């Protein structure tokens, strides 16, 4: 995939390790208050070179977001969090206006076909 892809997504498969999370330093997370585990992650780059990493379930539940200096750093964060459960990155087609809705629908359709539900 192109290093300059402005929007990319990756499905998250079955995790074989303990959940890794990124959160504000000094604020321990209560497991009951944690956001849901993501089924799909979406990287959206901005015009200044920075990027947001968004996490969603296949049902559209928000699983958190983090800002990164580059899209590559955002993808590296996703690789850290999801390790071998992270599937290959795909570029979001340029004709898609709502990358978030596209990522959620993509995850819903793919996961439903795999029988993970």
C-alpha cells in the first residue's frame, strides 16, 4: 500500500494476546469503562501530514481514536495494539465520501461472511 494513502483501513481478527490500549498517561482504565474492542481500524491523514487512528466495531460502536504525527505511525500503533489479529491494510477508494461509514460497513460484511458472529 502507498505510504501516502490518505485513508486506509484494516480488519481486526481474533486476538490471541491480552488487549493493549493507548490512553492518557496517569489515568488507569477500569475494564468496565473501556471502549469496545475494534473490528476495524481506520487511518485518516490530514493535510499537514498528521493522522487519526479510529477504532470501530462492525456494528458502528466507537472504540476510540488517537492522533499520530504520520499515517505510518498510526498504522504502527494499530499493529502494536492488535498484533497478529490485524489484517492487511486496504486503501479506502477515493470516491468514498464517508470513510468511517465505509469502514464499518466493510467490517460488517466481511466479518459476517467469515462466520465470526
